[in-house]
C-alpha cells in the first residue's frame, strides 16, 4: 500500500500556523475565568461580535467548500462561545465585592 504524500506549500504552513494560533488564543481566557469564577474583565459586546464573526466565517467556508477554513473556525466559534457563556454565567458574580 502506498502512503499518501501531502506537499505543504508556504501558504499552507502559514495558514495552519494562523489557525493554530487562533484556536489556542482563547484557552488562557477560558482557564482564567474557570479558575477565578469571575468574568468582570471580559467584554460582553466584544465576544458577541466575535462569536458572530466566527459564525460567518464558518458559513463562508461552507459556501466555498473549504474544510480547513470550516474546521478552524468551528473550533474558534466553540471556544469564543464558551468564553461568552462563562461571561454570562459569571456576570452576577462580577458585581460582588471580592471575598463575598
């Protein structure tokens, strides 16, 4: 059986690196919110727009049939949506004094 060889071009490598950076960029924020149970510093409007933007990127990827674009943006959409959900969940705690 012959191994499938994939030749990656410079644009492929740059795109993969960009996708990896985008996908992992949300992890520190998620961990911080989860540990502290506080999302006071997270902008609700920014994450509403971010989630909408990633949703549009996914739709665009589907329309042009590019699975790498779809996959990377689905991951980013999920992580941004998680930050948004945590922001909403811990919104009531953000107004309390520390230690309360």
